[in-house]
C-alpha cells in the first residue's frame, strides 16, 4: 500500500515538473518574441517572415489540438470505427482549404478574414459581422481545449471520483486546470502576438508528434507490431465485439422498430461529415496563418506540409485509440473521464507499466501529458489571437474608429480583447466539461462552415455578390448553426442509463426539438441561401472592385502592402 502511494506521489511530481518545464519554456519564447513585436504587422501576422515549412508546422500544430490528440483518441477508444470518422473528416478538409482558399486568401488580405470579405463591400457592416462570427467560432473551439485541459489536470494529479489532492476533488481540479490554461493563453497572446504564438506552435508540433509516434510504437510493440491483433483485442475488450470495428456504434445507428430515429441517426452522420470537411476553410485561426508567409507560393507550401504532418498524426491516433480500448479498457477510460478525453494519457501510463513498471509508467504519462498540454496551450493561443485580432482590427479600428486607429491603439485593444475572450471561454468551459472535446470542435467546424465559408467563397468567385449578401450570409449561417445547437440534444435531453445528464443542462430540463447533434446539414445550406437571397434582394453593384479583387487574389498584386479601401 505504501509503495503504491509513493509511486503515485512520484508520478504526480514528475508529471507536474515536466508540465511546469513546458510552461516555462513557452513563456520564455513568448517574452523573447514580445521584444521583437513592434508593429501591427508583427502582432497580427508575425512580420510575414515565416517560411512555408515553418508556417506548415504551425498550421499543423494549430490543427493537432486537444480535440485531435485527446478527443479523437477517446472517440476511437469508446466507439471504434465511428470515432475514426473524425480523423478522416479533419484530414480531407485540408483539400478544400488548399484548392479554394489558401493562395487567394493570402493574396487578397492583410491580417484577418474580414479583409477579404470587405474588400469590395461597405466596410463597417461586413467587418462587424465577421468579427462576431470570428469570436463565436473561436469560443466554441476554445471550449474544447479548456475541457481537455481540465480532464488532463485531474488525470495528472491522480484524482478520481471520491479522491482529493491539495484539498481539491476531481471536479475542482478540472476547473483549476481550465482557469490555469485560460490565464496562460491570455499571457501568450498579450505578450507575444503572432510571432510568439507561431514559435510556440512550431515547438509544440515537434513535441506532440514525437510523443504520439513513441507511444504508437510502444503500443504496436505490445502486440508484436501486428495491427490486426491490436484491433481484435480492442474489439474484445470494448464489450461490443465485432460491432466495434464496424459503422453504426455511435453514428448511423439502426434503431429497431423506429425508422424515423434511424433516419435521423444516419443524417447526423452526414451532417458531421459536411461540418468536418467544409469547416476547416472557414476557421479564423487557420485562415490568419496564411498571412504570416511572404507570398502565395509559401502559403501553398504551408498547406502541403500541414497535410503531410496532419495525415501522419491522424494515422497515429488510430493506433492510440485502439490501444487504449485494448490495454486500458472501456470501463477504466470512462471511470476517469466519461467522454474518453484522457484515453491517450491513460494508455501511455498502462503501456509504461507493462514494459518497465510504475516508474516508466509515470515517465510516459508525464511526457504524453506534457505533449497534450503543449497542444492545448498553443491552440488556445492561436484561437485567442484570431478573435482578439478581429475585434481590434475589424471592429475597433474599422467600425468604431472608422479607420483612424493607430497601430499602437489596435494592439492595446487586441490585448484587452484577449483577456475578455479568455474570461468568457473559462466561464463557458466549466459548464461543458463533461462533453468530448472532438465533438465540441465539430460544432465549431459546423459554425465556421455555415457562417464563414459561403461568404468567403462567394466574395472571391461571384461578381454579383454584395454587402447585403455578405451580412445576411454571415448572420444567417451563424444564427442557424448556434440556434440549432441550443435546441439540440447537445444542450438538453440526453441522459445515460443511470439517469444522469450527458448534455449541458441538468437532467429533467429538455428544450431539444432539433434531433441532430451537429447542425451542419441544415445550417450550411441556410448560410449559403441567406447569402444568395440577400445579394439578389439588394441593388448594390461594384463590378470594378470584383475585377480588382480577382486580379489581386490570382496574382498577389498589392497584397500585404496596400491598405484596404
């Protein structure tokens, strides 16, 4: 008993030491970057001095967030084949970003997505709508990272139901983790801007890929590098048998005797796929990364590097998820976190204990947990930077100050906005901590695909598109996506076999009338429809501006240096 307690204490100490070392290193990078952040271009776009490879690593780092490392591994561990659908959707989405958005966006804008949307339209209404959309999408995405941080803190401290550490129970430890990550992200953005955030992301990409690769090799080694044996063991340990390796365990479920419920379940799968594939090209924190490179060629190179890095990473999540199902087991995973968010760190500890006892288990847990924390910290910094930049550059400078704000003013407002957004994300994440982080990110993707992508593409490719269409498209997609989420089983109506709520609201409060968990199937077409109808109902025309934008988006003439008119 004493040995077990000592082992747990040493594991906690080692894990926290590595975590603090990671935080100290990233804070040092941020402080150094802050000394080199002198202009608005430095703060918003890192001085446009990053190479295609560097920016590709940073984009991959942004994308390989807590949702990817913790959420997807947990989804696969609990739902097998259906969990891997997230990996496929996230990866395929990059083709949309590469073919339709990356080069044209880099050529057309300066700092934010709204630079492109407002280029040929009235500035104030379009930038206001874009800022509202950017903040909404970023906060949904931030929720996922914060929830992952809370679950990870509880695991790191070894706190399970009924246990305490430093006077904290598991729920209090999760809240403490959420608050700590929120405060750190405010510091990163306020001090380092895009330069500091990018270098933190580059380092995090190396740490996370190293951790995922090492753990995958150890998991495969446990089964003699026979992936078939690993899958069979995972299926047997899941309690679902062969169904674990086949579609229909979570999505597209056949409900006996209820064809309507079966239809909605299958439509939910289609909705999820649409949101994942189309959402990436509308994510503000991904879009602003294309402004950090010097030219369009580097933007394309960035995406190519990102696709390779992300593709390899998602293959590794398959090994981690099935490894967690086989080695840790369904019951142990859900006992630590009902949504499976801690499956990857748990399998690290279990594999280490199998190979070298409790000491190696503690070392592996500490390393993987530190990698996961690096993923969370860098992603939340990128998200906060995107939303605070939009509020400062789009709303404050262009709407409130009508283009008369100085660069110093904008950066000051951006830092204040980072603090406000961080506080909002902390508060909301406390109420969402029982949801899977990959699932939460899928909601952010649906909102981005509904509000941002249709207006962005129509602005680039449709001559007739105008201010009314852009505003209607953004608000129509945003309101429909968020509204359908509010009245979906995500917020209320879902209970488990024990009668406990699996939604945001407590059991017994049910306002759900929309049957799908992801709104993309309805909200994406609605966003596009609002943009088209708004355009056709308005008599506004500006063919000259469209011709100028078309030339600029294709050739890059005037990009980055010229002010938007």
